[in-house]
């Protein structure tokens, strides 16, 4: 069994509540002395040592020397599927490492399943992986030199063949050169191909090993050598392109500074590592610097560019009490802030973690392709065998012709283009969404979003701003001076902590005077004295109790209340002086978002716990026809079920705890991440980081684009192979053409998938 001393958990996790279900991390850290591309061919480039923060909490790290391809990753996943208790897998193909999270006592069974699949997991700790970095760089240089040497030997063998020298010496040289090229370029392919054949699996390595060996045996030495060399080089190019997609989200890691300037107990400032800063510490940033950690502003006013985290294109003004996010850019003035999340748990870290987790979850199309490839490859192998055995008997071909055509078929049959067509597309779309402030928690939700027929929207904090705002001020007693009356109201409201009073004070924006005898009247309002005279600032009930209501005032109150506004009145002992209407105002983006949903053929529905009159008013402004108010959380849940029966696939959008049941029931749950609760964000499948509803139709459009590209890639991969199948059997396709067809298809689907990285605004 394994060396238990090496099986030390590596920490920390990015988010204490997250589990790593099928993570598929991009290559980017040094783990091993040898680096290879997909399916065993050397890769150039260098990587930093592994970061412990990249490993899930409680995970154990293993190096698997023969795992460096999406096909082999799929084989390991399939091998572990029957093992109960495997909680998370995190692959780094470029480093050939796998982090496994399991329940207690399950690890030996998981490792046995991996070994049974033909792989040899080797325990690896973070220190050992980091120490291997210099050896890895040296190994990559040697690997690239091997590829160049293999190509030169293959060209030399082809040159001798082309010149037509028939002496035994030249023929021997041709064979030796070809053998050298195959050995240099395809040694890893042969090793893994032989292991696959022993296990009865026909993967890409097995097909290439059989095809090249067959070509060499029948005397096609230069062609066998050139095919293997070209295959290795094409794999290198393809692997670098795939890495670009896998590493797309990793660029976010560079956004958060490694150091932070923190206030010390004696009042001095000291620069320390961001990872060492504790909660509630006071940090500061200067203009032009990036915010190192999440926090709440305690001193200063500035504009912050939040595009890296929320996707907002316009800087956001921040002042005392406002939240700032790690990785965002301070622009105009210095700020001090209180740290609210440690480095491993910032919003940026959670974004990276969520997208990496999503990269590892297989989308429905990807699962279909994997199942199809498992049938497709053996079928083609049988077809090639039939061509080799039957065509000389029924089509008057020579045995050498038949065997050669069969070998060409094997090269064409390599399923690499088909297998990588889906993950590259899905990862590109997920990265594009993250850059726009949309966190999609898996390929399943990316694909399913295109099917949505209805979207339910919570009102408060989703369609509206989620905080009261002064929308109307009316001077009731026209004998008074408006400025004076409003200044009195602002002075009294400014003393209260009630959200409605705060909205009035902020909305009036006038100078505030000192008031005396300030007293709260629970459920009614407040009273105070100003310049020696007593006033009350309260609701309809308080004014009625004081006998100050008039028919005209009642009519005015009714008008505002029917519009869903909260009305507060300023009154003296004798009369009502002014009326202030406060409401939760609709977001600027809501109307545009609803219009975009309608244009996509999606029905918007409002579900809210607020009163029906307010809900109807807000819905009318937003352009929503179907409105349901006064809903309890369980009633929202039932409403989602009714929508699913009426319209089909339905989404729920919300930001509160009361939205969590409906978010979980919906086909896709959208959470407003900017002001949303952790409960809603955990329950949701998609998180909108900047609370902009227009991100929902944007997600649906991205889903439709991704679906289109997925099937374009599948069609390209299969179509190109079908054409060359026909050419191979009935035409004059060569092994050269076969390898170009296979790798050309692979590069085409990768390039097509990467187009989604250019997110459309």
C-alpha cells in the first residue's frame, strides 16, 4: 500500500463551506520533474511551485506519471465512480497530479481502483512538489529537444526515401533514422498504448502505437516516423491551446496583491503578507493600488474599479461603511478599511474556487461525447480490422494495400478531437462569464440556461435597489416656508436610525440643525423640539391619533399608499406641515433586463413577500405582467412548481434567505451576489456578482452560443473524420493525411471553443 507518512492533508481550502466535486484545475504549478502535454508529449514553458491554497482542505496529493490527457482523466473518473465516499477530485494534467478528498477509510479503496485502471498514484506532498520545480524545467527543455531531434530524423528518413536510393546501406540508414525518430517522439505513447492494450482499452495511445508499429513492419519506415513526430508536435500545439482555456480563470489569481499595509497596535503601519492578515485588522490602500482583501471602508472616500470581480465597467464610489473587494482597483484617493475576510476566503478567492469547481463538473453534452467515444473507438478498430482482412478477399486489394489502409483508418479514428471538443468550449464559456461577473457553478447549468422559458424575480434587492429612497416631498401647509419646513424634517429624521428616516434625511440633503427632547414613538415615529417648538415625524396612524387628518390629506395619503410608498408626515401641535413618500426604487437595469428576457422568448414573473399593491406598482414600472405578492417562502416554492408546469424550465432569482427554497426548486437558481446572503448564494446555481439583472439574459445568450459551438465542434470532429474515412477506404489517403486530419480537427475544435472567451457585452 501507500506510504502513510506521505499522506498528509494539505491546506487550506478556499472556502470552508465548499466541497471539491470533480475539480479540474488548469496546469500552472510545478509538481514533477517531467512535464508532458496531452497524451504524453513534451511541453515547453515553466510554472511556479504549487500553492498550498490551491489544494482543497483535507485533500491528499498524488502524482500519476502516465496521466496527462483528458482521455486518461476520464478513465480515472470512471474508475472512481463506483467508489462511495470519494468527495472530490482535483486534476492538474500538466503536472500529472491529482488531489483526492475522501471520507475516512475510503482512500485505500480509491487508490486500488485507480491502480486497477492501469495508473500508479504516487504520494506527493507540497514540499516535495515545490522542490521538483527546477528538475521540471530541465525536463521540459530535454523534452523539447527530443521533439526537435525526432522531427529532424524523420525528415532525414523521408529525404532518403524521396531520393529513391535502393542500396542496402541507404535502406538500413532510412530504417535506423525512422526508428530513432519514433523512439524519441513516441516513447511515452508506446508505454501508455501498451498498458491500454493490456487492459483491453482502445484509447488514442493504443491506436497510435498499433498504427505506427504496423506501418514500420510493412516497410513504411519514413512515413511511420513522420507520423509519430507530427503527432507529437501537433499534440504540443493542441495542449498549449487547451491550457489557455484551462488557465483562463487563473489570471484572476494575480489580481489580489500578496502584501497588505496593516495598522499596528501602536498606530504605526506595517507591510505584511496578505495571507497573514487577521479578521478585523485595519488596512489601507493608496490611489492606483489594488485592494488586497475584502473589507468595509472605515475612513476616506474614493472610486473603485470593480470590473475584475463584478464585471461593472464604471467605477463605483466608496465611502465609510461601503464594502470593498480584493482584486479591485482604488482610483482617486486613499482608503482605510476593516478586513472582513481572510485571504483564502475573499470574494475573489471564492470566485476562482467556484469556477474551478465548475470546470471539473461535466456538462450533459460532455457526458454524451464520453459515452459516444467509448463506443466509437472500438467500432473503428473493428472496421479497420475488417478492411485489413476482408478487402483482399472481396475487393482484389493486395494484403499490403489492405493493411496500409487499415492503419490509416486507425490514425483517423483517434478520438482526441471529439473528446476535447466539449471541455474546452465549456471552460471558455465559464471563464467568459466570470469575467463579466457571472459565476456559473457547472457546465450543466451553462447548458441548461438556454432551455429557460420563464424567470421568476424577487422584488426587493433584485428588481429594486433593496433600500428605501425618498421619492416625493410635498408641502402640505402652504402658509409655511418650504425650505424651513424641510430643514426641520431633515434635522429630526437625521437623529433616527430607522431606514425610512435615514432615507428622508439623505433625500432632503439640506443642513441639519440641533434638535432637543428627541423621543422615539414605537410603531408610530419620533418627536422632538426644534427652535423651542414641538414636532412629530411619523406615520398615518400617529397623525390620525392626533386628530390632524383632513379629507384632502387622506386622499393624498391614499394615492401614495396605492403606489406602494411608505408615507411619513411632519406635523406641529396644530397641523400637518409636510408629507414625505419613501419607496424601494426600481434598479436602472431592471427594465432593460425584462425587455431582453422578453426578446429571448422568456416570460418574466415577479414573486415577492411584499404587499400586492407595491408589487404591482414595481412590476408595472419594470414591464412585468405576471405578479404575485404576499408570498411566504413555501408559497414561493409552490409558485416555482406551478411555473414549471405552465411554462417548462423555470429559473428563480433572489437575494434573501426566504428565496433559498425557491432557488433550490428552480431548474436554475440565480442569486444576487453583491447584496445577497450566503444562504442564497449557496442555494443558487448562478451568482450575479454586481446585482445587475441584465446578466440573466446575458447568461441565456451565452448558453445558446455555447450550445451552438459545442455541436459545431462535434460536427467538425466527426465530419472531418468521415470524409477521410471515405478517402482512406476508396481513395488514396495516406498516413500523413490521416494525422493531419486528426490533429487538424483537434486544433479546429479547440480554436472554435476558445472563441467563447471573447465575452459579448
